[in-house]
């Protein structure tokens, strides 16, 4: 004889009274509860978006522009992964897929990579101070590309400007300038114009010589650089330096070269000046 189970359901209504229903269910249709465990299978963490909140050491601005160096970085990185959830019956290998969850995390990433410097110096001295000495040559600065002499005087970095024009024909075509020497006829005067940008740490430098190679004590000339006279006797190729540090800066400064030696002395009708440079720091 089948057993009957009576289940009373109370249904509430919007009215002040309720109705009772009786449902008869065969006990053979009631299944025994089945126990199971929850299994989660996680995928690999994947980066979610770009790195952010990065800090760098040393900074790009610590190195001169386009100079390669090793840089450490520390950044935050968001990540996500998928987790599949299953129910697995106890005592069985059978799994039933339930859902896919998304998990998120934030990690720190430390890396060392090659980087390029971005610092742009304002002067040759600034190059030395921030980058160190790396030989004479053309450097990019905030003033443009300039030639830096890293060995001049104390080696602290001087801008060097070449002040004479190669292959320049002079007055009367009696002589000309070359890259290797500049020579004038006797009793000749010429003027070289230049701009002086610095009032301190500025110098004019040039070499005088006897082209014939014969020294003569009585041969004198005067080099005047914007009011500063420099007299000399031509004994051999000699390097001369004029300190312009207390001179006012400005455009169209003058270097006047006067040769007053006796051109009648055999072998001494050619005196010269070469390697005329302006150094500024």
C-alpha cells in the first residue's frame, strides 16, 4: 500500500483571510539528497591595461640627451583571470559546470631596461657638470649645436668658436687665409668681427708665426681685441691668449691685427696668424 504525504501550503493573499491547499505526493517520487563538492579551476593571470604609477631610477633627465643607460622601474599592474566553478559528486569523477567567475589583483613590477637621456645642457660647462667629459666635439645644447673644448684651461668645458674664414681673399689679393695658416703682407691691418656672449670666463686665443721659419727679434706687431692691446715679438710660432672676462658682452666685437715688421729683412716678408679661437664658458 502506497503511503501518502500531505503537504499544506498556506498562500497569503492581499485579503484579510488565507486559503489552505493540500497537495498529495507519492513518496516514491521524492529523491534522496545527493552530496557534492565545489571545484574551482583558475586560468593564468593576464595583464589588464597598461602599467601605471611608475617610478624610475635614475631619471632620464640625469643623463645627457640620447645617452644610453640602465634604468630601474617600479610600476603597478592590474591583472585578471577566469575561474570556472564545477560541482563534483562525491564518489564520482563526474563534474557539472556551474559558472565562470572573474578575479582581479594588482601587483608591483620591477624591471631594469635600457633608456636614453633627455637632459639638454645650456653650455659646454653644463655638459661636463651633468654628463662628464667625453672628449672634444660638437654637442647639442639649448643654444644649438656648439663645439665644446673639454681640455681647455681647467677642463671644465668651454664653447670654442673658430673665428677665421678658410680661403678668404684679403685686401689687394696680396695673400689669403687657409685652414693651415693665415699670412699677410707687411704693414697690413685686418679686422675680425665676433660676438661675445659671456662677460666672465671668455678668452681669445691665436698663434703668431714667421712663415719663413726664421726668428727676428725686431719684428713686432699688435693684436687688439676690442680695446685690449697685445704686443709681441715674433721669435717662433707662439700661442697667445687674451682674457676677455671683464669685457662687456655684445655683438660685433673687433679683433684688429696689425703687422708692422720690416718686410725688407730677407725671408721675413710673411708673418701670420692662425688658429684664431674664442673660448666662452
